[in-house]
């Protein structure tokens, strides 16, 4: 299991994912937009990680909240993208 050692907002996490994706000749696109409201997953947006040929290799969700993401969500994001970015990719930045 990976261990995220820093806190960040969803916006900061999104920026970091895009930065690391570019360094790995990949890109990030938003698949769904936040719907607004406070019920269900309305404030969450789903993003896709695309390889250099434009093929989707992973999906991940980020909240639209301004607060720091929970450790659980950060760990899940790191685990989800580790096969493409390497182990502990969030800690190296």
C-alpha cells in the first residue's frame, strides 16, 4: 500500500496529475462535469488518463470542493495511477 504524505485540494491534485501525465507523454481529459448540488456524486468530476495514442488507460474522480482531500481519496488516486506514474509518484513531487 502506498502512503501519501501531504495534503492537497482537488485542484492541486488535478494540477499534479496533469503535470506528471505530461512528463510521461500522457494527457488528462474530463469525462463528466460536476452537476452541482450536495446529493450523490454531483460535485465530483470524472477524469480519464490518456496514453500518447489517445487511448484511455485509467479513470479517476476528483471533488469540486475547496477543502483538502481526505487521506483515503489521495491514497486511492495515487494507487489508481501508480501503474503509469510509478510507485509513490505523489511523494516525489
